C-alpha cells in the first residue's frame, strides 16, 4: 500500500506546521519503550524473598542477553490509533500492520489497511515504523537500554500483580538523551521481565507539547513477554491533546531456543492478544 501526501513549508498554514511538529514528537516517545522490553522470556529461577534494586536490575540485564538470543523469529498484528485535538483542528487515523521479526535485528512491516488523516498516517504511523527499524541497530539499543549506564534505579516496593509478585522500581535517566524516559517499571519477580511501565520522556520532544504520560503493558506469550498495549496522552501547550495507542494481537512465535544459547528449534506458537 502506498499513501502519498504533499506538504511544503512555503504553502502549509502555520497551524498545520505546529500540528505536524506535535505529532512528530509522538514518534520519539513511543519507539524506545517499545523496543527495550520486546524480548522478555521466562526464567527458571524463582525469587523467594525481595531483592534490592541493584540485584533486580542485574538479573534483568543478564536475562535480556539470553532473551535476545532465544527469540529467533515471530509474527504479529498491530493496530495503530491516534486522535489529535488542538492546533489546526481535530484529526484521527487508524492503521493495521502485520509485523515479522527475524533475529538479530530485522523487522518487516506490511500495512494491511489505513484510514483517516493522511497527516497522522504519514507523519506518525509510518515514521514510527521507520524509527523502529533504525532503533534496532546495536548502538541505538545500547543508548536506550534499561541499564545502569543509562538510568538510576530506586526500589519502591514489592507487590502482587496479575501474573504474580513484581518489583516496582523508579527509573531516572542519567542524561537527556531523546530516547530515555523517567517513571516506574514493574518487573516480574520470577521471570525478571518488565510487565508494565508508566513514564514520561526525559526531555520534551517539541516546544508545542508540555506533558506526556505513557503507559505500556506486556503479556506472556508462551515463554515470552511481548508488548500488549502502548498508550500515551500528550497535552499541547496552547490547549488540546494528542492520544496514541498501539494494540498487539495474533502473535506467532515461529522459532525460539532455550536460555543460555541453546539450539534453536523451529516451533510455531499461535496466541491471541492476551
């Protein structure tokens, strides 16, 4: 599917330029938190008693190395939805995308359908797909990873969650790198996988936005935790707001290995959104 839209700064009204700048800011907000925890596989280790923040993060980082190696390929469907109310009026759009991941860092996207505002489709949805591909590089992963190099961690609690016990940690970025954020994460106490995140960006991506709230949740698909829903609401400086949601479903894990670099088996696991 090819969607075209013609814009130029010489002819585009100022309000439309501001609208486009606000919407482009949403791309920066969504990509890193979607990528950081895309490979959260089950651990054989169980936690008998709460650990401190340093121990939890150490196990999370260690498991991430094995998880990236274990998940070789999967497919799934995403539905992108966005609504914008503010400068330039109201706009809305929806796009359904089929995604195929192949280790170590290849993602292919196929647009199944797209309706609504071409500005949102071209400047938000398609930019999100392009940015996600670019963020799969080793350097981008290193700069946005949930590690001690990029964040400071503080233990906030240990509580029961829908999937079992979880550690709750506050995360503070060590720099204002555009792909970093501040907020809270919930880490499964058995799998050492992030199951939920509530955050705001480390720096404001646009002058026209004043506050953004981001919520990401993850579901266990077979032995893996994969994104289930991403949602953000951005308040616009001169009034109005932008809302962006990504829903994930129809996962198929087509090839996966065990922890610790075990051999890869060709298996297909078909699981719905939850």
